[in-house]
């Protein structure tokens, strides 16, 4: 009985590998649309944010094994819809302001997400890096009333 259950389970794991969630990526990427900022900020963004918030995702090995891949790829697609640093210059000023405010608040508590940092230690932001990002976004935020 146990052998039969194990065989069914393995067959199930094999079959779910056929269900793929694609990560949306355009055929061409307009480099003019990418966010323009200092080298210091870009370094932080590329190390801690770009895997989910750009088209430069470096898919880890577990990102290709279902059902984990469904979560990883779904998260990346959602993250890109919310904010894509390689599409920054296509956003209107209103959206940029919302994103700056969101970055300001999320950089303290939820970004990068703990599950990601647990597997990508180099993406973990130091307190100093968080302060650098906060100062950077504050320099662009026009109405600070709703973030304080």
C-alpha cells in the first residue's frame, strides 16, 4: 500500500512539472526606459531589487521545479506589474510618486521579502543601505504628508 501511494505521489510530482508559469519578458527592452539614478543607488537596486522588479531575473534552480516554481514565477510577475525599474521612465509622474512613497514605506519592513533574503543573502539590505534608499526616494517625493 505504501509503495503504491509513493508511486502515485512521484507520478503526481512528475506530471505537475508539465504545468508552466511563464515569466513575462518583452523581446526587446528599451534601455531608455530604465530608471536613471546614481551608481550607488543602482548598485543597491540591482543587488536587492532587480531579480523581481526588472527583466534581469536570475532564476534559481528551485524556480524551475513545480510547485515551488509557480510561487516564484507568480511572485516575479506580480512584482514586475507593481514596479519594474526597467520601465520606470514609461510611468507618469503620478505613478512614480506612488511608487516612491511605497518604496519608502516598504524598504523598512517588507522589501526584499524575507523568503527571498533567506536564499539570497547578498540581497539583504543593511541599515545604512535602507537609509540611503529612503533619502533617495525622499528627494523625489513631492507630498510627504501621507507617508509620515
